[in-house]
C-alpha cells in the first residue's frame, strides 16, 4: 500500500532538512568569503615583498590588502546576518 502524501511529519522533516541545507550553504559561502580575503591579502603581501620596485606595485599591494579586509568584513557580516535570521 502507498502512504498518504499529506502525513503530518513529512513537512516537518522536509522543512528541517531544508533549513539544514540553507545553514550549510551559508557556511560554505562564509568560507568562500574567507578564502577570497586570505588570497587577496596573500597576493598583496607577495607584491610588497617580491615586487617592491616601484610605486605602482606598492600601491596595488596595499590596495589588495585593504580590499581583503573589506571582503572579509563584508563576508562575516553577511554570514552572521543570515545565521541570525535562520536561528529565529
């Protein structure tokens, strides 16, 4: 026999699983922001360390380090904002 499609526990399980998938997606997105910020900072430091021959490379290096900070903060705020909304 087939089970009824509208049994009461099915939507609750489906909703819990959807919420968990959303939390995991938020975590992956947060980690992607962190990875991007780390790579921007590493590239900026590399420019300053190894290609410190002119004002352009110094400016680009410091710009990448500053951009890494902006990306890191923006990613953290976005991650925390969605995490708080999901906790409600």
